[in-house]
């Protein structure tokens, strides 16, 4: 999972990594009573408080079960590239046994008909630096299709996608405030607009959002996911993404197409109901500020990963969560989840057996339940539900037809930001540009980036 990074179609994916393993003494031991003495496993992860606390507890449990093994935890924030520097240095020094990164498949691979190379953790897979975990016994606990969508590549599965979240169009809401104004959780886009209008006329501002860090992009992305997936089964989301990428690359689709104009216009309708000062709101503080305002801001546009932050800011808040309906077809308004933290094992590890045992312990149901509670992640193990988190009630009831959110058409490294989608910072009311202007600019930037 991540610390609060912008969940927008424009945001570049930040590679996240967790590491098990700087060995100080060579060892071929497989753990347990047969493990040789003085083996050090180094666990490194970004500074998400819930995840760090869980990892400390798991590491202590692992040490107790493996006499002679010491687990060292290192952390770094994702801000200012500190985390990326840490995992890059550990990979370079080959002192890594297990890494946790954003799902590599979600970062995208260059199309097969080009000679361009991917970046990030996807590049680690294509260059043979990550171990195929497909046949590991603990993988049977996880949904095979979800794992393939998140960390799969040409038949292999190069990680354990252990965390996934909802960010595109995700809305926290104050149950008591909606009840006060006789507003129900909407099931269509028009119902959502009507709810916002009712709330606005009652003198409250409907939506709180950090537009400073791009969280308003979740509205656009949520509408796009549901619109583009209309008529498709959840299992087809990867193919829909791939077909769109091919069409963009070959020029038969572009950001200037009518469907993206419709999506952008719907986005603007929602933006009429946001906090007027949203462009100055930081995502780091938004959950706490929103939770403290008991009589205003019924909705918070933010990802499902922020449940702990909201509850910590106001433990008494009667909290709910749902996904904004992006179309007027209730059947099309399904949940799109984003694969997130994925444990991977570098091929350079000197302690592969111990790394696999650590992952096996992590995957045990009792341990994984604690992970879910600590991180607010959606469960990736079909046998486990997030029953311990009350705000998950709506989400749990809508997960049967959920699907991995669509990935953007692939762009080469170094492409302009808006080549990957319209720049919503510049779209009115946040910016001053019209829908036609931002879409035309994005279409031109994409073509220039792939025609070099």
C-alpha cells in the first residue's frame, strides 16, 4: 500500500519496495531448527504506519520460529524519491531477499510490436531479476486471476499481490449527516448529482477533496473505468486495457475522442460540488480535516487506504464508504480496485528458501487477517473478508463483480505528463482550460511521444 499519493490518471506510478535480506553470513539453511546461525534478513518498506507495525510483529514471530535468524527492518518515506533510492541501492548491492512494490503489471509493459523497454518493477521482470512464484504452495491461498492481472507476465506470476485498494471515484461518507438530510447512497450518476444538489441547498458543501495533490482525478478515472467497461465482464478488464493501448498506439483512438469528452464533462459536473478551496488542500491532512467537520462535507473523495487515518482523527464518526456511480446504468457501476503492494523475490537473493518461508508465514490466514486490519486493504485471499472493518460493509457486498481498474495507454519513458491522460489540474474549475483544450493537448502529446 502507499502513503497518501495522488490517485489520479495523471499521476505517475511510484515504485514501492519491501526487502527481506541483507545476509551477513552465507547460509543455505531453509529455516526452522535447521537454519544456520547469524543469518540476517533485512526487511525494508515505505513508512506506512499500519504496515510497519504489522511487519515488526511478523518479523518477531519469524525470528522466534527460526532460531539464529535476525530480521532487520528498514524504512524510508516515498516523498522526494527516498524510498526509490533505498530499494535501488539494495537491488544494486544484491542485499535483497523480498521486495514489496506496486503491482508491476499496473505499471504497464511496452507493446510487443515495439522495441521499447518498460520501466519500474515491470523492467525487473522482463530482465529476469524477479523469481516466478506461481508454483509456491502459499500462492494457492490467493485468487489466481487477480494475481495474474497484478503481477503476471507471459504465464509466470512474479509476486504476491497482498494489498489492493479502491481509489478511482472512492468516497468516504458520514452516515449520520446523510441521514439528517434524507440522502441515500446513490446507485446512478444522476442520483449522485441530485444528492449533492440536495446537500448544497441545505447549506453544506458536499465534497471535500485534495485537489492540490490531484485527488480530484479519481472522479475522472472512476467515470472512465465504469464507462469503458460497460458491456464487458469483470474478467475482461485486462483485455480492455490492452485493446485500448493498441488502438491508441496505432492511432485509431485518441484522448480527443467523443467518449473522453463525455467523461470530462461529467467530471466537471461533479466538480461543481467540491470544497471551493480544494486546490490548496493537501492529501496528507485531508482525511483528518474532513473527519473533524461533523456538520459539513458529507463526502470525502479519497482512497480506501485512508480508513485508519479517518478513524484515528475521529473515532466516534459513523463512517461509510462507497464508489461513486459513474454512469446512469446501475449494472455498469461496479467497483474497480487497484492492485497495490506486491511482495517479490529477486533472483539474486542468497536466502531464497527463507524468503519463501517468510512469504508463507505472511500468507497464513491469521497473519493475513492482521495485515488487512492494519492496512485497510481489500483481501486478495478469497476465503477471507474484511469483516473486522465496519466501513467495509458496502464494499464487501459489491466485490463479487469487481475488477482490476483499467491501465492507461502505454507511453514511453520521458513522455509529457498529459500524454498519459488529460491534465485535470488545468481543467475548469480547478484550472482555466476547457474540456476541448485539455483533450486536444493530451492527444497531441501522446502522438508526439510515440511517433519519435
